[in-house]
């Protein structure tokens, strides 16, 4: 970090000064991270760099002698409830990470909402949980609790099982896309794994090409297929053609009464199975 | 202050060096078969599973090699390998599998293990209804419904430590297995195992130029999908004429999409202004061979084209500006544009209805296109050090073709208060409203599609929305207990929709409490509720509304756990319990059926996970894991194969399982693991 005339002095021996007190395993775990690579000249522990003080600021006052009863001068601490202002915390990180993450961060949704880097990232740990697929969601759900609830629903993407991360779809460092999506829009993001839905199909289902979220809730649902409502109600929210699309599918269609193919099994999809689009020349009704 | 670091020898620094690893090997016994328990985990069958997990690192002369292994003995395995040279360049390789296990209670008369066609079993007796299929019971054979996704990643970067950075990533996803599809004729349908054999190759590559105040990235994206099965044919088990005894449907066609994008940010040295931009053009094509109109040799004209020649152009651009013209004032503006131009040729097609009739009416395909713009502007002002107020306005416009609504505009306003009297207390309250209007709901388009002219499709209709959210968090610096909670509501009113969705109300609430009992023990309790109520109306007389329905969806989640990880001491333990309860009620009120309700759709998941380890020495530890899951589902839609007279289902049964997976193992640490300061 560049020296600043208004700043207090740096310590005399750098990290060796800090280790006189801070020598526990949790603190020393930083040496298992990229921040402590002596062979990387950009690393805080690279040759000529400021070591601990690269992130925690000049520490001469903090490391100096204090009188009995006098409070030891604080140095910047990185935590969500730290007394160090978030902007100051992030300034330390962005100063080095300007070129990669920092550029995207400035003005992003998380930046505007005054999150600190350390709200998500844990620096003094060998494997940062937010950078590991299996543990990332646990970090994100610390704030996004509503999404955690949804992820526990019976039909959901495998986030709970640790096979998908939030970053599979979202870019938390900020982007120009809506809801920080990883691709240009919702559908383009979904097609990353569900390219079979992309088409273009000979017979398209109009709302499908606009927004997968029109029918699906990607964070989780009580309904199979992560549908936002149970079929046929979902389908009947838009389809009212004379005949079977207009008929209420109530208890009369249950097996104990007159079992209805419009209600049971796959409901409308018993026949109109190709709801995402059909490439069959006779498939205009999305049946084949 | 100036600083001279030449004397900062870092003599005590315990830099990472040599080889180090932590590897676990063990065995797990699963108490019962349960497809859903094995969904995404690989533990779908009763029995013993061997497993291997771990990670390791090797440092040498400035190079670092990392590897990780996860569930190597299971079908949910993952392996990763990366090497980098102090940030100068890096290469990474990854392999992972995701098992999707849907049903293990399904049975079918179609016994083909793979391929693109289904034939009836020998001795099959066709009938007009499933109840009259005399050979049905004896012909049903178990068929697992599920698939496996394999993902291979390979990529790297080169950062020459000047102003440029290069990167490239290649990913291959394959997905194979069996899904459920439904093949229909005129008034009958058969649920069929559908063979999946997909491959998707994706490339992301780019170069970034970085300067002190700006960065620009030029990126290429390509996605190439192929499906080895062009179609799926099946012999219908229902009574049919000889010409229509074999039916055929199309499968998802091969397609590809490429996109070039230019994005960047500029930090303006004035008012802390940041300008971000994106411009991307893409093109997708689909030119897979088309199936004939029908497999009936007596019908079907020649296709006007052997393939669709489908082509879609996309255009995206965006601009975001954030600025702080005053110390207390922050402003933000953004505009996003998203266009899908479907240039697929429009052709008149001669549909053959259920392989029996020529429709006699040429049907042109409808390649849908749209463009949409979204402008937002917001300001935030710090009234006091602890109180900030924000307000925003958003404008959306959507243009479509070939649909009932050509132009749709949404105006939204919102306000927010954020109160942070101290660093450990944060309260945020936001509320807003939006109006989505349409230029005209063109009922001539609706009528041409056979719709009731009173229907208003919910994605096209006029909508008024109100919403509000309150989020609070309390994390005292000196206290071991922290608390956070949130409440959200959203109320949608489709005031001009006589038929279709009339309205919906969404409610969410969460509450979390955590307690750091000591440096090594941590306890948490979490609760969440998510609900969505929807009202809709329909008309079975194809006139004014004569029925209404109410869809009430609830989900409650409770989580609790304890973690004990002492820095000293051999035992560590983590216990997590979770309960999720989903409930859907559907009520109808109609002229023909009166007031009635369908049985509740209900799901209950109880899950307990225990992870423990005991260190015998610095290197060797014993591990124990227990995963208990009990899941019950009530779903009236899942019926036996012959429950519906005109649909032969696969008879999937509602989930009802109770499974314990208990495992033991050993964990061994290689290399130097204790981090000790150098002498």
C-alpha cells in the first residue's frame, strides 16, 4: 500500500514485529493463502511488500508500548461488525485487486449496499469457504436468508447438496446484467447447463423464449420441475381455448371420481409434452 | 509515512513449502434404496460405499500445484487440479459428476435400455383404455428415471504482469440417462422413458486490458449443443390403425450460439464516478434435420425444407454510472438493452394431426422476437451519519411481435431507509410500487389462437404491484450472540384480467440466531417461511368467467446446529438438523362443480447430519459421519399405470423413505501441517 504522509509509521520489522503477539494457528493460516507467496511480487508477502501491514495498515503505534490502563491503538480490522468503516476496509483490498475484481466491484450492487470484502471472504484460512462450491451457499445465505429457505424446498437446484454454487448463475462482484447474472439475461444463464432448451425451435412457446422465470422458480419450489404453480393452474393462467383448456380441474378429476388426464399424471403435459418448443413439423401444438 | 522495507526480513514467516495433503478414506453403509436420497449424492442404493476425499498442495520454486478430491467413490465425485506460477500463469482442470435420481418406483412396458425407439412387448394386447390392457400387469418392468451429468473443465490464464491478462476456459458437459416424456395420439397418451444423450461444449476466452483508471475486456463465448437422438418413436399400446401404430416425436435439436462482448469500467477522477459498460452481439443457429410430418406412409406431404435454418441474433448493451457528487449523496443510473431477433424463415407447414389427418390448413411457424430496455435511476442521501435515505425510479419497456401485446411499459418507484446507529446494528426498510401497462391487448391475435377474448396472459397483462421489505441484523462486537431477520411481501394485482391470473400475494420471513458459545463452539437456529397465494379465473362456457381457483403455497424451514472445533483437543463435531415442510392447497369454485378443494400436496423432509473426527495424533484421525433423511410426499398427481383410462403412466409413487447413511474412516495428513514460526 502506498505510503501516505498523514498515516502513522509502519513497524520497524514488519511481520516479525506482529508475530511477537499474533502467533496462533488461526492467524498464521494466512501463510497457506495466496496472500503469503514470497515469489509473487504482488503478494503482500512478496519481496519489498508491506507484509501484514499491507492490509492492516501501519502498525508502529499498535505495536508500540502502551501505559498500564491505556488502550492499545487499533489497526484496521476486517469484519462485518468492525469499527473500521467498510469503505476503508475495501480500499485496502481494492488497492491490489483493482485490476481484476476491483474494477467490477466499483459501483456494483454489493458495493452500493456497503458490503465489505470480508463479509464474504475469509482471508486467514487455507480454503476460503466462499470460493468452494460445496460451502459457498452457506456464506451467501448469511445475508440472503430468503433464498436459503427456497433452496430447502423439495424441488430445487443442488445447492443444498453442494453440487452447485450461487456463482453458477450470479456474479457477486458486479456486472451490468440484471440481478448480477453470469450471462446476458436469465435464459442465457440457464442455457449454460440447459442448452437443449435454447433452440430456436420450429414451434416456439412464446413466453419460454423470453424468460424461464415465467414458469420456473430457480431458487426452489414445492412443485415438480421447480414450477411456480401446479399444473394445470399454471397453464390455465394463460390458456383459455374452448374445450379442455377452459375446464376447471377440480376434485371431480381425482382417481376416486372420474380420473382426469387433464389433472393427473403430467396434467397438460400428458399430451403437450414439448412445452419448451418442438422441432417436429407436425408439432405446432407442442405435442410431439 | 515513508517506509523502508529492506530490513523486513520476515525471518519468522512460515511460508508454505513442499508437499502437504489431507486425505480421508472411509466406508459408508446406506440402509435402504431411495432414489431421492441418492439424488445429487450418489447414495441411491442400499449397501456399502467406499469413498475417498481430500486435498493437497505441492510448492516448489515458485510453482504451486493444488488438487482436491470429493466423493471419489460415489457417482457425485469431483476432482480438481490447478497449477500456477505466482500469479504469472495458471492452469486448471476439473472433473465432476452430478447424479440426478428422480424415480425408482417407475415401471413401463417399454423395456428398451437405450436408443431412439420403443417397441411393445411380445404378446401385447392393445386396447382402447388402460383398464382393458390385459397384458399390462405382466408386462410392466422396473425402469429407473434419472441421468448423470459429467462436467470436464479445462482452462488457464496468463498474466504477464503488465496491462494485459489473457484467459480461456473450455467446458464439456455430457448428460446421459433416462427422463420421462409423454407420447400422445389424439385422445390417448403413453408416458415413455426418453433416452438422453446430450453433449454441450462451451468456450469462454478473452483478453483484459487494465490501466490505472479503466479496464476493458474483449470476450468470446461459444456454446455448442448436440443430441445424439433426433427423435423418439414408440408403438402405441392403445388400439390404433396399422398406419398409426408407430408414432414419433422430435427431440431437442442440435444448436449452437456464439457471442462477442466488450465490457469495461472507467473510474472518473471526479465525484467518485464509475462508468461501466457492456456491448455484446450474439448469433444462434439451429439446423438439425427435421423428421417427416408423419410416420404414416399414406399421409404427409414433402417438407418445404429439410431443416429449419433457424437463426437468432442477440444484442445486449448496458451502461451503468454511479457517482457521489456530494459527500452525503450517491447517485446511480443504469440502462440495459436486450434484444432477441429471431430471423428463422417463416414457412407454411402442413401439419398431420396425430398421424391420421392432414390438417388441411397450412400453418406458418411463429419465430418470436423481442427487445426490452430497462432504465433505473436512484439516489441515496445520508441524512445523518447513522441514517440514509434512498429513492429510485425504474422504467422498463418490452416490445414483442406475433403476440397479443406489442408494447408493454412498466413504471416503478421505491424508497428505502437504512439506519445504522452503531456498527453492529443495521436496519433497512424498503417499499415500492410498480404499474405495468400495455399499449393494447390485441384480442384479434388471441382469437386467432383460439383464446377466449377475455383472457389476459399474466406475462402480458396489466399489473399493479406493491412490495415492501424489512431487514434487520444485530451483531454486537462484544457479544457472542447475533440476530438477523427479514420480512418481505409483494402483492400483484391484475386488475384488468377477467380471465387468467387475477392476483397473487407473496410473503417471506426469516429469522436467524447464532451464539458463539466459546472460541471453539458455535450454535445456530434458523427459520424461514415462504408463501405464495394466487387467484385465477376461467370460463368453461367460453364466455364470462364461471369458475375461480385459489392456489395457496407454503413452505417452512427450520434449521439448527452446533459446531465444536477446538484449536487444542482431539475431538471435533458438527451437527446440523433441518426440517422442511411444503404444503399446497388448491380450491375451486365453479358453476359446474361448486366449491371444492383438491387434497393437500404436502412434503416433509427431516434431515440430520453429524460429522465428527478424533485425532489420534497430529497426522492420523478417525472420522465418523451420519446422514439421516426422512422424506414423505403426498401428491395426488402421481398415479398407477392404469389409473387413467387414456394415459398409460409409469406409475411413479410419491416419495416415502427413511434412510440412514453411516460412515467411518480415517484421515491422514501428509507433510507439514502445523504452522510454526521459523526459528
